[in-house]
C-alpha cells in the first residue's frame, strides 16, 4: 500500500509548517520542509535572491526523490512548501499518481492580517528556518494564490 502525499496551501504565517509538524506526528508521516533545507544548505541566499528560485526547484526534485521512497514504503509524506499555483500542484499530483499515491491538499484559510501577524511574531521570536515576511510580501502572495480545485486530482481539506 502506498502512503498519501500531503500538500499545503496558504499565506506565509497561515500555519502551514505547524500543520505539517502535526501531520508528521499524528499520521505518521515524514515531513519535508523546503525552507529548512534551503536555509541549511544555502544560508547566504535570501528568498528575494534570483538564484533562490533555481536552487529551490533543484531541491524540490531532490526532496521528491526521497519522498517517493517514503510513499512507496506505505508511509505518508508532507511536502511543507506552498502549493499556491496550479502548476506546483500539477507537479506534485503527477509524481504522486505515477507511484499510485493519493494527494491531499490542506487549504489554510487564515486571514491576511492574522497570517502577517504570525509571520512577524515568528521573526521576532527568532524561529529557526523561517523566512521573514511582511504585509507587502503576503499581499503579493495573496495576488498569486490560485484557488485549488478537486478537478486537479486531489482531495482538499479546509482548515
């Protein structure tokens, strides 16, 4: 039996990583947090650096190679990065379907104000492996968010 793949969707500070940790503890599942990997492997890069996106794309592929093994073993995997676009979701769904894994998207509905407040608190607390995000950054992300649809081949759970 193949594990289930969990994806996350929401603003910065909406609770995606908190939910990912909870899923890893309760499901059980193996959590793959892109920000943590990026900040450990490339601490010199900010999220605004042009090289960041290319390195993050390469790292997603590496993480997927491990997540696929986890799924094949029958354990769930949580891709703890924002599946904000239909393109990102299609990438994950295609790979998961290729190995027979069900895909669940967790859609976090935390407001812009609350998400931004949480991101600010996270930064002030010095939370490890989290990028600083301000209101402008979250407003920019809100304009990019593409609403998920079950027609994409995934189950959607709203939080």
